[in-house]
């Protein structure tokens, strides 16, 4: 039986396991998808050694960047982004060959593109982790100018206390790449001047549990268009399967 899986920590909120195991059952595929909860990325070697049937795995927080040093090759897109969330595992003789890809960027661009209008020229990206790198790459590929928002002073970022109503008017696409507002912390949201938002504002939350985060709810109250991360997740799952099965 082929195996696929997910590495990350913690994995309580994982959608992938249910999605893929349901797919395997419905389509009569002799495979199973397993969560590998790794407190440290060093645990990857053991996962590979003890699961010779592993054909591929997804990578989530906090290993999308750290996993790169364990791979034999990385797709040009994932390399440009600097983050990997899909790894193909191939066995060639006695060697295990690992190839990294990024399907986050595919899922994100396909799902946000229909919502973009002429007035959307600049975007704020909340967070600076592995997911935010794919979002930045995707937004730029769609022709938007981007600015990262961080809690800490880092080069090339703006801090939350510097986001004035004027900034919200100028950067009217805002993508939340942080876990703020994710279940069970549903009463939390990024500290933004929501009252400055209007019908030209587009809020996109990578979170999909709950369906509507407080970030989305507060934006909607002021007329913003809002979208959660579920479609992106589905699209990136489709792409993961394609990467695992494409012939080189």
C-alpha cells in the first residue's frame, strides 16, 4: 500500500489527512495518508526510514523553509519563493530522492484572482513565515505591489502600529498569513483600523476554521469583500497530487 503524509507541528488542525483518505476511498486507490507530527525537523529521516512505501508528503508550519536543506532538488518556483509544502519521494536503487515543490502559490493565485479588481494595486501581507512567502510571490505574479506586516521591526516590513487609515486605503488587499483568529482562538484578530475599510477592500484569510474569522467579520461590517482559505487548501491539495504523480 502506498503512503502519503503530512509533516508539521502541531497537526491538530490538519485538513489534508481527511481530504486524501476520503479521495483514496472514493476512487479505489490503495493508499493511506498519515499525519507525522514532528516536534523537530530532524525526525524526518526516521519517517523516511520507517516508511519505505511513502511516495510523497505535504509540509506545514513550521517546516516549509527548514525542509529545503533535506531535499535533493527544488522546483524553480519553490526555490524563488523560499518555501516548500509538497515533497515527492522516489526510490532509485538504494537511494531515496526528495524533490520539493510549492502548491500554496497555485492554490492562492487561482482562488484570489477572480476577486481582484482594477482598484486593487497594492497588498498588505500579515505575517512573515513560509506561507507568506508564497502569497508574496503569487500577488506579485498577479501584478500587485506588496508590503509585509510584522510584529517586530525587520527590514522590508511595516509594524501594526504604523498601519493608519491612509495605509488601509492605499493597500486595499490584505492577506492574513498568521494563525491569529484560528480555532480555538476565534475571538482574536490582527490589530488593524477596520473602520477605514470600505467596498474597495479585499480581505483574504488563509485560515479556514472558523469559516468566518473575526478579521473577515470586522472587514465585512465596513463593506469589505472577504474570503477564507478553504478553496486555496483544496486547490493546493489537487496540485500536491499532480506533483506526486507527474512524470519527469
